[in-house]
C-alpha cells in the first residue's frame, strides 16, 4: 500500500497554488502598506514557551500540542500558533529598544492535534500580525481596520466582525469569583477538564465544547458586564473609533478566545458560508504576554487568520482569482537542423525576458502543440527544415488562433514589443 499524507495535513497541489500565491502576496502588500515588517520564526520552540504564553489550562496546550523530546532530552513543541514565538523573538532580540510600536507580520504553518473536519486541520496556515508597544485603543482599531481592508481588497463580503472585552487580570479575578459561585452547584455534573479549570482558571470553563457543560453555562454572568472602569473606557473608545470609520461590528459577550494571553479587546471575523468552522480570523490584545515571557511590561495586539478558511470563503463566494503566470511562447522543433536552432533561439528569447518553453522530449508536432496548449502559453512557433531554410516561421497566437509569417531575425523584437 502506498503511504499517504498524515491525517489532518493537506498537499497544496500545483492546480491550487495560484490561489495561495495570490492571497499571500495581497496579505504581504497590505501589511507592508500599514508599516509591518515580515518575521520568520522556527516551526518548533521549547514547550515551555507555549505553556507560559498560550497558557497551560487551555485546550491548545492541554490537548492539542505536538510535543516530543528531542535527542538532547529537551521538550519541543511544533508551534500551535504564531504569537508566542513572535513575543519570544521580540524579547530575545531586544526589539523593545527599537522605535515603538514594533509591527510584525507572518505567514506560517501551525500544528494542533484537533478533530479533523472541513476547515479544521492538524497542519494549517495562518497569516498574522503582532503590534507591540501601543496600548491605545487606536491600535486596536488600526489592526481591525487593516483586516477589514484586506477582506475588501480580496472582494470578500459579509464577514461578520464580533467584538468583546475580556478585561484585565484585576477585573478578571473578581469575575472568576463570581463565575465560581454561579457554578458552585453545577460543577459536580460537568466534565473533568471543567472541574480542573474550576480550581485553576475558572474563566476557561466558558471555552468548554462539551454539550452538557455548555448547557450549564447558559445563564452564566458575562465578563463584559463586570469589567473595571479603565477596561470599560478602553472598550468604549474602540467601539466609538470603529463607528467613526464605519466598520460595522456586533458585540458578542460570549467570545472568550481559546488562548490565555488575551486582555481587553478580543474579536473574530466569522463567515456563515463555510460550515461550523466559520471563524476565519481571531485576535485581540495581550498586554501581559511580553512580561509573562520574561520581557519588560509591553502592550500588544494582533490577529491570525486561517488561510484554508479564507480560501474556502473566497471560493464559496465565487471570487475570481487572477490568471496564473505562464511561459510566453512555446518553440517546437522537428528534424535534425531545427534542434540546435531552437536551442539558440530559446536562449536568446530568455535573455530578452521572453519566457520560452522548448521541446525537450523529441515528440511529434501534434503532441508538441497539445502540450503547448496545456501550458497556457500565449504564442507558439514550430521550426522544421523548411523554416530553417527560409529563415521564416509561423507565429501562432494561441488565444485568437491567428497565424502570422514572421522572419526569425525579427522574432525577438516583435515579441518584446508585443509584451510591452
Ligand atoms: P486562533 O483563534 O487560535 O488565534 O487561530 C486563528 C485562526 O486560525 C482561526 O480563526 C482559524 O481561522 C485558524 N485556525 C485555528 N485552528 C485551526 C485549525 N485546526 N485548522 C484550520 N484553521 C485553524 C491564534 O492563533 C492567535 N495567535 C491569534 C492572535 C495573534 N492573537 C493575537 N495575535
């Protein structure tokens, strides 16, 4: 039996790569225009980074990480997300001494051992940004508006922006007590994970996916109703500024996010088209994360969007992608004399920025033309003994079918002119 790719991973095949290349290029462009610089980080980090950063009571850390011991006995984890690594790098490379804020973007693979379904994989791709050093609500709004602009550029419509505030550690500790007293007579019937979280991090219980636990939580107090005055003011500023630039949002008190580092603003862009895994993008503020990872207190905010889900959404909306680049011309050759002439011609064309494919299989003219057609080249030209003798050949426009006699001496000039 041939070996197959591991469950939850997907090959991105040549027929699909154009869509990926397009969104990657557009995302990088928007990021650069907003002043972000690209950062590339290792696929694996020390496990401790995610335990400290993402939080050891989260599903991601408790259930979903690909963790192993390397040959030196160190515990290593394939990154389940990008933020913790960016923050580790920010601290390690002393980026706090750079002009603030520091704006970084990334295009990464991430790994989570999750139940595989449409839109949910074990290896998946994220586009993300992290903005470090700015505490002002204006930073939250800039990050959200950048996403909105990115979706607009791609022609995506109707993604719903849901917004919430989950406060700061101070308001959260008061809220946790409130939640605990609400759950006191219910926790006995809830799952083991909830029971552990009850003692260690009650707010995480809100993230439980067990049906029975979800039912018990229906009337739980909402954190947004219990945040402190400073957090409330921050949230009000964010909503006011979003209104000013006409970015529509809904307040969703149920967003808690699945990672522990969040403070204050959290948000998600959700699709109604692509099934249960409809959250295309998630993000928020994480003002305590740099400190938790060993750096000086530094505010931060960012997001990551799932590229598989982005493409699912674009395809479900019928969005057209640009036509992929193809070679410019196919040079076919038949007969002994044509071989070396076509080789020389191909070389000259390529040196003049005309991208040429020539026969390297010794196939019949018919097979060569069929191949040229499949390649999607704009022009084709066949060289045989007659063409070499007369120094003339027929240039075929593969799109219109038009055929023109052309002198081989003027071919390069002609194609350069056509290209311009
Ligand atoms: P997250 O919500 O865990 O946030 O993931 C962000 C996005 O990645 C999701 O909205 C989803 O589109 C995609 N995603 C997550 N898991 C999977 C999966 N198993 N299969 C396919 N797509 C998936 C973060 O990762 C944070 N680091 C975002 C962030 C950056 N917050 C602040 N800065």
